[in-house]
DNA sequence: GGAGTGATGACA
DNA sequence: GTCATCACTCCA
């Protein structure tokens, strides 16, 4: 039987890029349903122009400056929620955006399906919250993880847009050729 | 390719 | 108070 281990704060306190990569193949659990995470993006540090934190701390992104293992949910484009997990030490703005899970493509569809909204924002990942991440003992080989530039970050400039900070599980893509 | 949508942050 | 921006999805 596979061991099910709920990821705790210490996991998220690792470097953002590590966390983002490690999250691939883990399970996002919501109300008894589990979905394997297949796509993440890292947002790391003050200087990352693609990160909300690059403009300094604001009421919205202050969660990213907080301690790790906390959900950061925010609203964009007037209709979409985004689901992030705060990583790194306190006072350091970093988060991993969960862009997709098995069977659900697209970050906004994900949150819609899982009924994630701002009530989750600033909540700790735990069973109590009703939304957490589990390690179910699935090992994902490094070569199965594809690194690509992040999405929608052109405005951040070539330096930041060029970072391969997006992690995608290969084979997840059942897209037609 | 373009519209829609509303919270957010910058500026006054 | 106003205005521009936005880490997306849908429809054409």
C-alpha cells in the first residue's frame, strides 16, 4: 500500500524552484477527492518581475511574504481565481502557482472545479482547511518533468520571461498531434 | 484574433 | 476619487 503523507510546512520551506518541481506528481486533495498535480510555476523573490512581489508588499500579496505552507488565492481578470502555495522563509516573497492537475487544464478551471475561492486565502494547508497536498509515494523521474518558460509573463521582460520556472509533467498532455 | 470582467495598485 | 493593469478562458 502506498504511504500517504501530508506535506507539511518544512516541505514548503525549501527553495521555491525545488518545491515547484517536487510538487509535480503530488496530490492535491479537496473534499475527499485527490488530483495529481501536473503543472506548476515558481514565483520567487523581490526581483522576479513576473511576481506580484516585485512591486513591494501590498495588501494582496503580503501572504507571499509570510511563512510557507499557506495558500495564496487571488483573483484576476475579474473572473478567475489562482491557486498558489507560499514557499520559502518568512519575509521572503515566494510562491508556487498550481496551474493544472490531472484531468484539469488551466489554473482558473482548476479553482472553479475545486471550488477554491478567497476563503482559502491565507489558510494553512491542512485537513482542517479542507484543501491540502499529499505525497502518495509516486516518484516522478526528472526526465519526465519538462521545464518551460512561464506563461503570460512577457510583460516581465526577456530576462524573467526566459526563466524556465514552469514545471510540467510529460505524458499528461493528451493533446492531439 | 479579441472581448469580457472586477479586484488591485498607482497616482492625484 | 480616477485610471490602467492583470499569473485567463471563452468564442469567433
